[in-house]
DNA sequence: AGGGGTTGCGAACACTGTGCGCGTCTGCGT
DNA sequence: ACGCAGACGCGCACAGTGTTCGCAACCCCT
C-alpha cells in the first residue's frame, strides 16, 4: 500500500508516516463484504471488487480469510448479530412467551429481508452455525423456550425456525427478483399477471384465485406479505401452545 | 457432431444414417443436468462438462437453452414432477385431510433430500414457479385444501409449505456438508462434537443440551431427523386444524 | 437441384477464485 | 541503535467459468 500511495519512488517523495487507514483486518473485510452484498447482491461480490473497495489487491484478502466460502460464513455470522431475542424473563409465567416468540420471529424475518443474500447462502450453509453470534442466538432462543416451559424446547425451536426460515427465504428470493427487474413490487406483479394467468389457464383452482385477485382492489403488497407471515406464525404458535399446556 | 464422428471427410467414410443418439434436445439436456446435479452437487455443473456428457460442445447447448439460469429453472421444474399430492377426494369429509397433507409434505421432503441442490436454488429462485410441473403441483395442493374445507386454502398452503421448505432446505444443506466431508453422518457428527461443545462452552442451555446428547446412547441420525420433521409437521397441522373447525 | 432454416462447434472475451514468490514494513530482543 | 524474523500486501499466472459470434454442415421442402 505504501508503494501505491507513493507512485514516484524516490527518497524525496516518500511520506514519512502517513496517518494510514486502519489497514486491512478481518473484521474490516467482513464488514465491507456485507455492505457490498447488501448493495448489489450475492453474485456481485468478487474478491477483486472487494479488495478494490478496501484499497487493496484481491489476493491481499487471503492473508485474513482462508477462502471465499469462509468469508461468506463470517458474513452470515456478522449479520446474525442483528437478530434480537427477548430476554427469557419475558416468557416466565406462561403469559408472555407468545409475544416474545412473535418478536423473535419478526426480528429474524426483518434481518433476512434486510440482507436478502442470506437466503441464497443458507441453502449451501457450510458450518456457519458455529459462529459466535449464531451460537449466542441459539442460546437465547433456548433460554426463552425453556423459560416458557416447553418440555422439549429444541423441538419447539426447530419447528418455529423452520417456518420462519422457509417463509423468509421465499420472501427474500421474491424480493430479489423484483429488485433485479427494476420495477416496484406492484408494477412487477402487474407485469407478471398475464403470464401467470396464462400458465394457470388449465388449472381450475389457480385460475379462480388469480381471477379473484384481479377483481379485488389492488392491495399493498407489503401489507399482504406481512399478513401472510403473521397468519402462518399464529398457526405455528397455536400448535406449539398445545404442547405447552398439555 | 457429425463432423466429429467423421474426421476424414469423404463419401465413403460417412455413416449414412447412424442410429444417432437422440441428438441434442432441451429435454435431454435438462435430464442430464439433473443427473449431474444429483451426482456431484451444484458447483460441479458447468456448461462445458454438461456438454461433454452429451457428446457435444459447451456452446451447442445454447441452441436449446437461453442461459444457465434458465437451465436451472428447467431443472427445478423437472424434479418438481416427482412431488406427489394425494387426490382431493381423500380430504373430503374432513377426516382424511391430515393424512393427505402429511403425505404431501413427506413427498416434498423426500424429493428435496433426493435432490439436495434444490435447496441452493430455491434461495435465488428466478421464476421457476411458473413451470408447468410446479403449476400443476400448486393446483393439486389447492384442490386438496379446498376440498378439506379451509376458508383460506392459499393461506394454509403457504404456512405448510413454508415449514416444509424451511425444514427440508436446512436438512438438505446439512446432508450436503456431510457428504462433502466423506464421512458417514454418524462419524461426521462425532467428529464435529468437540468443536460444537467448545463453541457452546459459554452458553448454559446449549452446553447442557450437548452434554445430554453425549450421555444418551447414540441414536440413528436418520430416525432423529425423521422424528424432528414429523414433530414440527404435527405442530403445524394442529394449528391448521383449529382454523378448519372454527 | 437448390436454397433456407436449423443445429453444432471452435475461438475468443471478460471474469472468476486462488497459489506462489517477491518486496516492504513493523516490532521485538538485544 | 541495530538487526532480524515474521507479518503483510501485491503482481503474475493458472485453470476454469458463462456467454457471443461467425462459420460450417446438415435436413427438409419446394
């Protein structure tokens, strides 16, 4: 880097001790990677571009990160820190656990939608699961569901998380394709409708559903997605509650 | 291909009308792509290798498929044909819908585990959703849940599918990393335990859970995954049933 | 017999992740 | 104050990727 900041190599042009940016560090690399992923999606992240952003060569990154896959695991754990879980006390006594679980689920979804590339990565998931932030996340969930009084907390957690992951990844993937189209979500849906209707032409139930949707006044797609998420969440929580009281 | 099979150009060396393998066709390409994906995972599929498998050059494929992404969408729809849904009659009368839903969910999971690359692709999902097989799948689900008497069938379907997708992708991703390790699932778990326990050292609930697992007699991991899946499935179905009778 | 449309292909382009060896810089032990 | 070992950054190179383009061979219809 010194060589680059000093293009004419001579004793006279050399700066003695430049304030020097924080240099290159693992955390700085991961942080910038997350920024790039959020901005331009997963296939826009390359080691060269990431290096360039940090005023570094591509291969310099390999001093701090073994491989790109490892970098992705670190990125996952980095954003995992954003997911909040209410303190376990909130669930003690049996009343508050539903609100607490709802909040935890909502926080997961919000994080997944804020970082849509997460969905693409969860499917290939090396063992990011062992990252400190994800570990702490699991721990807090376990504390919450144990305090709530579940006989098999891990089972309940797996169930809830599966639902939340399934819904969130689907949603994130949808939003990614919408974003790539350049249109707003509403416009994209409108533009997609004809094709969808034609594809559904031979299928009675689907055709009817599309026809109904076309007749009704157009709904805010964001509100619709929210409603869909909370509906399913209530279903899962109802099912879990039966295991709690029984 | 004729030119390749016929390196000496002359009337005499030319084969008149060789039985000729089915040549190159969209369906043949997609079918072979699925075979390769199943065998070696998603990152092992390249256009050149796929072409080679079909005795064709890489670029020849582009006569039948616009882009690799499109090929992946076709592959998804191809395997979607394997997912079965019981006929709607099974659900009429209210009794059989649970068994039918269970079977549909199980079939989805089985397909996802048979083709683990599906999980990696669902996260980026272009609009494979419009493929004929997936459309027919949605239709049969809609028929089933409508016959079961759900007031909002699509809501129920979305909920169930989210759970099944979440659980299955997680499972498939796990199985993929296991497979890459070369070990059996049991051995891999054993090899992973120390690291997991160390990572969980500072987290009470997790540490306890790991300790319990270490004490108990080792369980067949396959059976354990099956149990986990059906537990969550029952939870979701219970929650749905409340919406049905109400 | 001829010609038009379809199909396959080789070369080429712009990129990718990553290994290697070299120069430079830094901090520590004397 | 000095010297040196280790950490650090970097350019080059390699093998491989998806995809475009122009050309050649083939089939079928007139």
